[in-house]
C-alpha cells in the first residue's frame, strides 16, 4: 500500500493536472465575475428596451458552457482542457428564446393552470341532527365518505 502512495506522489502527470486545476480555479473566478457583469448588463437592457441584447445572450450562453467545462474538469469528470487550451465554446442559444421577441409581453408564455371550482362536500347530517347538540351544545358533523 505504501508503494502505491509513493508512486502516486511521484507521478508527474498527476502534479501537472493539479497545476491545471489551480489555473482553471482562477479562470473560474474570472468567469464568475463575467457572469455577474453579463447578468447586470442584461437586466438593465431588458428594463430599458424590453428585450435582451442578442450578443450578450450568445456570450452568456457560451460563458455558461465554459463554466460547465471548467467544473467538469475540476471535479475529474472530464479530461478535456477548457479554453485557452482548446477552442472557446461557440454555440447558439435557443432560437425560441422569449427575451428575443420584439414585444416580450406578447411572446408566448407557458399556459397558466386553470383553477377548478372547489366543491364542499355536503355534510351527512340531517336537519334534525344539526339542531341537537352534544352535551356542551356543539353540533356534531360527520364528514362525507
């Protein structure tokens, strides 16, 4: 068992990976800052114009893919080195994004659940039983079965 530990500690490839992990932990911190800047920018743009900025939407989408790649690498779920050692993610967000519509208020929203009328079950008490109370004067009601 000691020899395995010694081999692991002296394995150069494991130390190189750990150095990459430190680098990508710093890259994650920068990406998180960019995430907050894009979030604030988009919030202001939506408040002013009523719709999202398409360029910022695309960048935000690719930034989220990049952050996902970093997390996958950091947690040993993927050996693929993210940007800058490979290409920056270049994906297009969904074309049916409601925040790209000309009039967001008119954009199709998910249908609201219809409220069904609530029916109260009739008590199984005859008018004669309801008028007679128990010892303390309370009327006794039996729930519908």
